[in-house]
C-alpha cells in the first residue's frame, strides 16, 4: 500500500484486522470519523482520524506504522559498518 492521506474502509479493515462492516458501522455511528464520496456513497477515512480512533479504542498504532514503512523502532537502529 502506498502512502496516502485517506483510506478505503477495506484498507482500514485490513490494517486494524477487523471486518469491513465493523469499520463501516464505526463510521456510521460516529465512532470513527469518515466521509462519503459523492455519488458513489463509498466511505473514506483520513489517516490522522484513523490514528485517533485507534488510540481511543486501544488498537496499536504500530499496525499503521508497519504497513506504511514508518516503524520508528526500525529507523532508530544503527546501520552496521559494511567494510
């Protein structure tokens, strides 16, 4: 998956390891901020809103970081000398 500011409900579901219907219900009930695409009715979730919801529900944000290659623990590791 490439770096993006909004995700489909399917992408969110895969990231947080829940069903797509659970994500749709969370949006429809106002627990997760999302928006509908005009004419199609498809929902999207902004990455920042997803992170806020994950923090509020106790879902580890590492799941997003790993998917987008932003795992801070890996970035902090020293690079070995290759001589």
